[in-house]
C-alpha cells in the first residue's frame, strides 16, 4: 500500500460519495471550511493499492489539543470524520495509514493523532502500542426510507412521550417553519444561536463564521430553518446537506429561552427538518454527537424523535510518547476535578478536558 497526499479532487469526492461511511464532513467542502474559516492546515491522505486504485482516504487537520499540544485530527469541529477504507482491504489500508501517521507526524512536533472511527473493527486495525480509545460518544441517525414520516407520527410518537402534542402546540399558536432564503434570515438565526449558547455557558461561533459558511455553501450544502409567527422568531437550526448521500447533518441550534418555557422547541425544529428533508428527497438525517448513555437528556430527546444510536470511537495514537503521557495525566486530573466544581466552572473546564 502506498500513502500520498490528495492530488485528484474528483477522485476523492467520488470515493466519499460512493462509500458507506462517506459524509459531508469527509467531502472537500468541509476541507474548505477548515482552511478558509477556521484557518487550519489540512492534510488529506489517499491510500492506494499495488494497482493504483484508492484503498482508503483519511482527512486530517493540524490543530491543538486542549490548547497545549500540537495534534493531527480527523476531523476537528465535527461529529464525523476518520478514515474510510475500501471493503476487503481494510486491514492493509489501516496498517499503511498508521505507519504514515506515526512516521510523518514526528517531523511536525505533533504529540498524538486523534482519529474518529465509525466501527470497532477500524479501531482494531489502527491499534498500536500505547493507543487509547474513548467510547463515550456516538451519533444519532434516522433513515426516512426505513422509518417514514407517517410511521413516526402514527407509531413512534405516542401519548406517553407526547411528541405530537409538543409539535401541535407550536402550530396552534400560529408559528410555522420557514426555510431561509436571504442573509437577514441567517442574522435572525445567529441572534437566537448566540443567546442560546451564552445561556448554557458554551462558546458560540462568531457571526463572521456563519457569514463565510453561508457564502461558501448556501443553499446546496448549507441552510437554516426558522420557527416564526410573522416577525416573531422563537427558534432556528442550521444544518449541512450532502446531496450525493441524500443526507442532512444538524449542526447548530438557536432557541428563545423565554419561549422555551411554553414550547418544546427542539421537537418542532426536528420535525420541521424531517418534513423539509422529505420534500427535498433527502432521507438520511443525523442528529449529531450524542453521549453513549441512554439515560442522558440528549440521547432521550433524539430517541423520542425516532433516531437510532450509532457507537463511535475516538482513537488517540501516540506519536511523541512523552507529550502523550503528559496529556493522559492532565486529562485524568481534569476528569477527577470536574465533578467537584460549581456548575459554571464545570462548563468552562469541559472544553479544555474534552479537547485533549
């Protein structure tokens, strides 16, 4: 197997679009976001067999882990990423990628590689001495070809969990979903998004981030749905679209916290997105990163919408062992300290620990 950097963009896009594990985030559209919006250096890797055919790909970006270490990641700022291997050559392609990561990254003073794996098999293929695996997260997904809107409404949504009541309450008060068609709609969404992120103690993306994403990807690969009654808007969601796989990826949400005391806006936003997806002949819906804990609110809400949990694995491959062991010590200390802190400090500590 031979490992090389991306040279043929059309070949890359075709491989992603025709692969079972291919996502919007593997496409070169996200590469452009990483470079032009986040300002990251990227390295997109192609693995070829002895006949020159693509045996696998792995999108990578040079970034920081917890603001302390230089790391190579696949992929930052997303709930997806990692290598995709051609069926039948997974082990050989993974071995070639692992060797490339360990050998090549030492030249850039990188502490470790952080690779998202969509299966346990991929973890096993990439395993190496000292590697660590985090199985605390996955994604929740729904395929409308397997469970139609009618099936959801009539069989999944029930009186006990009251999904239909939560959706109808919003509509009874005159609100409806509106698909963005101008930059002012994005501005309305951003105000709700910024307010919501600030309310929960998280760091929002800047307005310029959304402007650039809009300019680069709207409307084919990015859009926004708002919940409004006239000029009164109480919620919105931004999402990415990947037409080759007929897929949608929920990414950012904005909620009027005053309205959220009356409405369960997450359910109406999600239902609106499902209806829009069906109207656009899109059937794969990702509800994003989710804790691997069926008791968590995040998990429960998505499950009530009909989504199915898919276990992901984050693999940490040491490259500079001394730095990697320091990373392990800091992460362990952060996880031990976090439960003892007040809620606001917990929220501030989480990104630092999670980013390691």
